[in-house]
């Protein structure tokens, strides 16, 4: 196995910040991955996929694993459903497109999310009312410390909003994911923006839903090749009833989604706007003009510049609304 030394990580994160990996490898199979982990027992280790949800603030003093495992195969199929295993390094949207082309339903709302298949369960990617946990049956992994293989059923993954056992522990390299998809597609309204884009079409095809989401995302989100970013920087905060009431006193128009009797979700983008961070720029870092939740890199290579900007935002939102925003993006 070819392990490289002193590799620049700027091309491997969509924020385009600098940092060198002491060691860097690209295993193409589960066996190769296990072997290399066992070869370097004393090095700390980090897996990266497309680098769309992380950035570097310094050099990485350890082994960076950038898996290159490709391929899909059918696990099970009958008249109504199909189970497909996709390898970790498959491009997420290519896989979604393949499923939509074949009328396999369940992933279409997650169209155009920049990701590898292997990273999708890590933060339980979600959009337009769907989370990937809804269609995952099995996550296949290798322990990052021992090189041993372990399969996780859906329940073992401990999926939560933008979270999972994989994100919390960092102990596993995901090598493939098994998805259970339906062969019959029926649109159910879950997200008002999407229904509006479908212009009142109550019975869209799976292809029409994917196309509508691609149009919305292309309109709203910056191209990370032109304006480096990592998507929404903060998670949306969940509030108790009392916290929600206090927020409404300060911001009567606050967006509130009821999760259950004592749990309410508000919008981080709205809080940022109200705190004065709409299209705000501080040096080479700022909020995106069409979406405050997206922090944009206007030309720095220093991850610390991004950290300083987001700390300033967190302090200001807390001072004004008594809410600590929690980053979704990982910093190393
Ligand atoms: P990376 O950024 O490389 O890694 C993310 C985390 O996963 C890291 O902690 C890494 O260590 C770990 N990881 C990566 N691969 C593996 C693996 N094989 N095994 C174990 N751990 C691994 N997210 C959403 O949920 N919904 C959205 O709608 C959405 N929209 C976005 C839009 C834009 C423009 C951008 C830039 C990002 C968006 N994101 C969204 C965030 C991002 O797309 C997801 O977090 C995605 O899953 C990241 O995939 P990746 O392969 O780039 O992972
Ligand atoms: P939006 O439609 O402007 O909505 C703002 C927030 O309100 C969203 O974050 C969403 O929460 C919440 N929301 C809207 N309708 C809801 C409903 N019916 N029930 C519960 N919550 C609701 O959001 P947007 O920023 O343009 O993004 C559209 C979708 O793509 C969202 O699902 C968002 O999560 C996803 N997205 C994610 C990222 C990322 O990097 N994580 C980047 C871009 C877009 P949810 O986030 O829980 O849906």
C-alpha cells in the first residue's frame, strides 16, 4: 500500500483551507484499509470523503485516510422493493441519479447534496423533509483503531438530527452502505418550498421531484468551486417550550417548527439575519448574500480566519437571543 508523506489538504476540502497531512493513503478495498490501519497502530487517524463538511485549521499530525472504494450491487429485490449496497467512495448524487433513473424511490429529496456515499450516514444527511436514516438498513465499517470489520444495523447507528454514532465517536471507517428503496413512487408533501416549485402538481414523477430540487438548490446555494464553502455552517437549534416563548418575545416573527409538545426547531439562518449577519463580510470570510447560514471563503487559506468569524457570530447570537449555535461543519 502506497502511503504518502506531507500531503497538502487544500484540494481535499471545499472551504479550500491549508494544512498538511503527515501521512496520507487511498485504500481501494476493505482488505487494504484494514492492513494499513494495522500497520500504523500509533498514529491518530482521520477519514475524509469529498471534504464538503470539514476544513483544516492546522497540519494533521497523523494518517489521513481517503478511501477510494467504488461499486454498487443488489442485495435483494422483489416486486415492491430493492436493497442496494453502494461503496463508500461512490459520488452521492451520481448514486441518487442512478436510483431515480431506475424509479427506485426514497433518495430523490436528497438530490445534489455534495457527498460521498460513505459520509452520508455520518451526519445523517437531510433535506426537504427526508433524512438518509429513513432508507438505510446496514452500514458496513472497519474499526479505525483495530482494522476489524463491523456491520451496523439502522438501530445501532444511533441516528439523530445531523448526527450518528459515526460522527460522535470517529471510531469507524464506513466502507459501504445498504439502502432499501421502494419501486413505487408516491409524492407526499413534506416541504412547502418543494411543493411551490412543483407548481401545484400533486402527482409529480420521481424525476420531476429531483429536477425541482436541483433547480431550488442551484438558485439558493453558492457553487463551492467559485465561492468555497461547506454548506450550512450551523445546525438549526432545538428549543424547549420556555426557550421558544422567550425567543418569540424577542423576535415575534421567528420561524418555529413544532417537533413535539416540548420541542421546537427554529432557523439559524433567521437568527443570523436578525443578529446583523445578512451578507456580512469580515476580511476574507463572510455570510453568503442569498443565505446567511452559508459561510463563504473569499480568499483566505487559513482555517483559523473562518473559526474567528464563526466564534464572533456565535457570541453575537448568544448575546442577543441567548442561544448558542452549534456548528454542523467539522474543524480539524
Ligand atoms: P467529508 O466532508 O469528507 O467528511 C464529513 C465527516 O464525515 C468527517 O467527520 C469525516 O471524518 C467523516 N467521514 C467521511 N467519509 C467517511 C467514511 N467513509 N467513514 C467514516 N467517516 C467518514 N448536508 C446535509 O445534510 N444536507 C444538505 O442539504 C447539505 N447541503 C450542502 C450543500 C453544500 C453546497 C455543501 C458544500 C454541503 C452541504 N451539506 C449538506 C453538507 C455535506 O454535503 C454533507 O455533510 C456530506 O455528507 C459530506 O460528505 P463528504 O464526503 O464531503 O464528507
Ligand atoms: P429553508 O427551506 O429556507 O428552511 C429553513 C429551515 O427551516 C430549514 O433548515 C428547515 O430545517 C426548516 N424547515 C423548513 N420547512 C420545514 C418543515 N416543514 N418542517 C420542519 N422544518 C422545516 O432551508 P434551506 O436552507 O433552503 O435548505 C433547504 C433544505 O436543504 C433543508 O432541508 C436544509 O436542511 C437542506 N440544506 C442543508 C444544508 C447543509 O449544509 N446541511 C445546506 C443547504 C440545504 P431542516 O434543515 O431540518 O430541513
